[in-house]
């Protein structure tokens, strides 16, 4: 939560672990554009369906549309799987099972689970994953209201973008025709079989959304204008990523971005990470050590920690330095603030190189971990036994060698991988790779 708060300061909630694919960005835009257009054209809705969703501009109707369009997309991509990239198509596995059982499954128009390919599709599908970025960009509010005055400019830009893209505009029109016929059925939950879907929709999805790179080549300028991810701190990172020809670490990227950022507020968003991450990384390393053996004595853990080139002061000194940075503390709100303050209390511990000081440090770290797990309703991964040993209750982890984790080397990645994935799509290429280390411990 601490690192993710700092990461979202860079990207203003446009990029996350679940929203970083230009294809899904554009797919969601198309679907909302079709719904908005259907409302403006006042498509006729049957009385039976009206009893379920009330009206075209209702939240329930918009949800039903989003689910239905996403399902059409998934089945279309599977039908064209030899010519498109199905990796990253949400719901593809479930749809493939449906097609194997029945070559023409029934598609229901409803926001109920009956119409959903995914469990909780409204949250885990494209529309759910990209809802926050779209609200942040000012395309709609949490109830999918498109027609508020503050959204007018963004929708004019969207309309220009889609109408100037012949294939995308044609697909939008085909979807409106399809929707019009569907919602005029005298049923509470209109339906259509897959093989009855107009082939122009199937081919349209396959052509317009074949790969992320195909989409990026057509939409790069639109998304940069809409998201402003080529500006401010994100823009500095964008330039660093585009200029890299070799594998780089997030620490190098952010430190390079600071040098090219002139706006003081945006530069602070970058430097705050430089202040905080060493503490998070060092706490993670100590916790990894505690998870490296099923049981280990206090003395054994302390000696292993020293072999990593660390001692009690390694963490305590950083926490003390951060306690003198109130401007950094002010960045955090709510639960993130509470967790950050808990870590700062480590600066008040005795930093002497003794087993007693080490066990006090570990005790504080385990209390911090326990509070996080309690908030999740889960058991602690590491605790202290009655025999005065540290016991790991989950899968063991390997301790990195001292040379693999120099003191204060960063561990968290601050959405660099996700941002790179989005950039790769926008640029129509795969422009770089990151080191392959992965995060398992959960955030500090």
C-alpha cells in the first residue's frame, strides 16, 4: 500500500497491475462510446426489458451492454485465433470451454451472473479493470454518466478519434445495429446465439483489436492526449523508457527521470520514492530472511542477517532519517499513512549491534506484518514459537546473496513493468525488458 500510493502519484491512476494494455483501453472506450451513442439516438427498448433495466441511461442497462460487448469480443477473438493475439483477452479460457461444449452458446443481455463469462465480470472484466483510469481521465463518473458538462471535451475528442478511424467507426455502427435489434426483443433478458451474431462484428473486432501493437499504432496520439502520460513525472519516465536499449532497473529509471523533470511538484513525486524505497526494500530483505527457514533461532537469524552485510542499524538509521522528512509523510492518507507511521517507529529502536537489539527489531517488524494480515483476515506468515524461534508458516523463500542485494537496493517496482507494457502497445513495438525478479511478500 505504501509503494502503490507513491506509484500512483506518478501515473495519476492511469496505470495499475490490472490496467496497462492499450488494446483493453481502446476496447473499453469503444464500448462506452457505443452505449453513449445508443442513448443519444434513443434506441427503442422493449417493455419487458424496461421492467428490468428501466431506461437506456440506467446503470443496469450500461452494465448489461458492457458485459454483452465484452463477450462478443472474446468469442470473436477466439474465432479468429489464428490471425490475432489472444493473450490477455479476459475470459478467453471460459469462452473456449463454452465453445467446446456448444459451438453456438447463448449470449444473454443482462447484468446478472447468467450473462457473464467471468465470475464478477463487472469487476474483473475489461470495464471493471479500466473504470478507475476512465473516471480519472474524465470520461464518466462511477455511475457511468457520460453527459455531464465536464466530460464534453473528452467525448468530443473520442468521437473525432473513432469517426476518423474507418474500421473502428464501422464496428461501432455494427454494434449499435446489433444492440438495437437485441433490446427490442420482448424479453426481460434478451438473447442471441453466437452463430447468429453478424459476421461483420466478428471480423471487425478481429481487425481492429488483433494485437496491442495494431491498436497502439492507430491510437497512440489519442491516448497520450487523453491520459497525459507523456507529461510531468510519467512523461519523464516515458522518455527514459523509450531511450533505453538495454535492461534497466526501476531505480535507474526514476533516478534518470528526476534529472529531466523541471516541475518541482512532479519531481517531488519521484524523489519521495527515492527516500522511502530503501526502507521498504530493507524491511523486505529482513522479512525474506525470516521466511528462509521453517524454524530458526534468534541467533541463527541474526548471524545470517550479518552475512548479508546488514546489522540492526541498517534499518533503524533509514527510519530515523525519514522521520526528519515530514513532507514525505504528508503524501500518505488513511491506511497507507498508518502503515508508514508504523515503519517510522523503527527509528526509535536501539541500533546497537547486539542480539537483543536485533530481536527487538524483528519483533517490531513482525507486529507490523501481523497488523497487515489481521486487516486481511489472514494468519501471519512468520511468528515466534514458544521455544523462542522464528517459524515460517508458508512457502519458504530463498535469501539472495549479499552481492545480489546491495544495501538500499530497491525491491518494489512502482508500476514500471505495467507502464512499459502500455508504452510497448502505444509505440507498436516491444521496446525493452525488465529484470525478472518478482514480488511475493506483499507491500510494506
